[in-house]
C-alpha cells in the first residue's frame, strides 16, 4: 500500500536541502575523516547522502535499507580486495541512516554494532549536528574495521573518499 504522506515528502523535498545539513566544509571534513580512517585499517568507507527518493521509488514504498543496498551496488562498495567495504547511507527525507557492510566485514561484526553506530549518528542529527554525527559514525566504523581488518603493508585506497550526493 502506498504511503501517500511519505511520497509527498519525497516529491516536494527541495533538491538543495542536503546543503543545509552538509555544507561544503562538512563534506570536506567527512572526506578528510574517511581518508584518515583508512590509514588505520584495511577496509574502505563510502558516505552517500540522498535528499529524497525518486517519486516512483517512494510510490513503490522502497525502504531506506533497500535503497542503501542498491547504492552499495551502484557505488561498487562491494568491489574491494578483501570484501571490507562499508557504506554509510543517509536518506534525508526519511531521517534514515543505513550502514551496509560487505560480506568480509559483515561476517565478523554483529549487526547490533552497526545499529549502535547509526543510533549515535541519529542522536547528533536530531540535535542538528550533522557534521559531528557523521564524524562520530566514521570514527566508530573505523574502530570496528581496525579490529577485524588491521592495515597491511599493501593498503590501496580502492574507493573515493569524497561523500557522494545522490541526485535525481
């Protein structure tokens, strides 16, 4: 069944709304945090922000989790040497944070740990502190990755560190 209210929210969310939460300085800080994080472990972190779903996806009732998995594939987060990629996906219209981990790291980290990271981020976001929440989430994910994928002598930067803004 279609959630008409949700569909309207997605349809009428201004395309520039993400800039209020994540101005250029915040995007730069997130990129720097990811770059620094990846020196402490053998994983790869990707950060994606989507303002709202395309109307047809919202109409179909696609969840934030389903969209995050789609973005995980589209951004090729799965395509790392050790299957240790992690996507932090924000769907702003739904106030949804999803963390999708590749099979190499997902097999070693309890799903509750990913949920705890998302809750930390959500708490900061509720206070309007988007940059702080993003940086805390990246730091917590870095700790999880370092515990299971310590850096090795060969640690290429396999994915872009710059946050991606998913546009319609």
